[in-house]
C-alpha cells in the first residue's frame, strides 16, 4: 500500500488536477455520467480516472450503487482535501494577478506598544507609497500573545520581545533597540516646574502602574528598592491606556511608560514628561519571524520597510543598540 503520509506521494503517483475536479464533481452530482458531462469527459474516461486513483491509494473511494455513487470515508477524505487543494491554487492565481497588477496580497504583522507609536506607522507609510493596495493587518498585543500567534502561523512576522529561551526555538530575532522608561504626568502638573527631581521625591506620590507580575512593574519596583526606598503604595493598577490617560487628566498621579510612547503623547500635548531620568528600562525588542516560514512578496516588502524605518529612528537615537 502506498505511504500516503509521505508529502511527495502525490508527485510520485502523478496525481492530476483533473482527478481532483472529478472527485468534487462526483461529490456534487453523485452520478458518474453527470460528473463526466460537467468536465467534458466521456463516462469511460471518468471511470478510468477514478479507478486509477483508487488503485494508486489502494482504497475504495466510492460505493457503486444502482442509482449513483456514494463516497466512502476514504472518498470523503480525498474530496475534502481536493477542495482545499483547488482553493489554494485559486488563491495562488489571485496572488499572481495581484502582483502583476502592482498589488501584493495580504500581510499580518504583530507589534507591541512602543514600535506601534512610530516605527510601524512609518514603515506602513513607506509600503503604501510602493504598493497602495497591499492589505495590512496590524495587531497590537503583548509579546507572549504575539509569539503564540506567530508560531501558529497567524502572523507573517512581529515586532516584540522573546521573553523566554524556550520560546525561541525555530525563530529568527533581529534586535532593533532598547526601551528606556520615563515618568509622565498631566499637562500643567505642579511637579513639572521642579528644577531637580530625585527618586525620593516621587516615591510617595500617587501612581498609575502596570499590574504586579508585569515586566515593567517589576523593573519599576526594583528601581526604588535598589535606591533604598519603599515602593509606592498609593497605586492604581491598570493596563488600559484610555483609562490611564483619563486618570492622569483628572488627578496629579504619575505614570511610568516607555519613553518613545511618552514622546508621542507629549507631541500631541496629551501628557507631559516629568524632568527626571529613571534608572529603569525594558528589555530590547526586535523583529521576530519563523525560520521555515517563506514570506510573501508583500510581507517581505513590509519587513524591509520596517528595517529601513528602524535604521532611521533608532540608529540616530541609540547607535549602539540598533541592528542593521
């Protein structure tokens, strides 16, 4: 019996597209004569095609009944995969037509918050100049969620962190930059007028922080402990950006966030950056993709634009931390 688990069996058996079409036609009509007519074949030729396929697989695909044909469980399996194969070929044809027309299909990219502020928008703007009809799906989540989606084939690539060594198997990582943190407050906050601020000046203030267990919260707490200070106790825990910004607008609370994100909100005059340099930063982030995943032309285009935008943004700010 032929080893149907071998991915090359259909090549060795010279499986024909016409046989796949015939399987689908038989499933639709349950009659060899009508199936043959649909494919402009003679009935004997159609019968031979099915017989050859059955001999090739060493199973019976259809039960011959007085008034038609019914697929066996083997036949149902082959019919299902025949439909999938022909659908895939149709999509390949659509992609080819799209490329010929100057389009580039669909790209799915994951991104964490900091590169979502400037890096990815700049890269997408570059892509749209070259391929305006490229459909781009951008998904902003935490790195662990994006890594799971990447490894399940739901993303072409992502911009984030590899948090644990065991998660890095089969992945390619291109570091882009480190992620320093800073302190933000509402516009007009009284502490903005201070000439010099130290950690001890902000430790007793009310804070809006990421929850316990998050990487940034751990780094934030350790920053005070290393300085011999108690960690803030007047705290609201939240990861909801809209709630955080609203709370900052209505209170004199402080908040810690990545510097690049803070600079974006400061440019919009939504928040202000407190004049204190925090000895606190997140791990570096970078481009992450699967080693064995062949990128589509559109995904390759977006990836190259991300690299170019990263060079523009991070090489100037942090030349020692940017990757080519």
